C-alpha cells in the first residue's frame, strides 16, 4: 500500500529528478548529459523543446505535491508518461541508438510510475 505521505514524497523527489534530466537534455555536453549517455549532436530546437517539457512536468509534480487533495487523473497521466519515457528509452537502446546509461537513468521514471500506480490502486476514488 502506498500512503499519501509516500506519494507526496515521490512527487517532491520527482521535481529535482526532472530538473536534472531537463538540464542534461538541454546541455548534453554537461557532466549530467555525459553521465546519462546523451549524444552531444542533438538538434538544438528538439533538445530545447524536450527540456522545457521535462522541466514543466517537474513543476506539475511539485504543484501536485502541495495540493490538499491529490488529483487522481493527473497522477495516472503522470504514471503513464513516466512509464512511456522508460519504454521509449529501452526500445531506442534495443535498436542501438541510445546508451545503456540513458536506459539506466530512466529506470528512475519507472520507479516513480510504480509508486504513482501503487497509490492509485491502494486508494479509492472519492467523488
């Protein structure tokens, strides 16, 4: 069972996790970008847009963690997105177009998704 305290903690930890990922994508030549195995030959527009979206999700997670009532559909959507990030990274790695380190870092997304889905399954929706 995932308690409300744990889901709020996971949402709060997701904020710096997403901000670090956004920075790494925006600046793939940085220490974080190299550690994550990102290519330094990325298109600037695509990297900037992706970085903005990753950081935006971080802001949403932080906002959601501060709400009196946690929005279940938003947690579900967040779990789907985090699962999707892992699946995409894994499939791109299988094709030989991503580093194993990239996949390793996205395991964090998969862990957050597990907490999000665990919370959804262990709590009842209240109308």
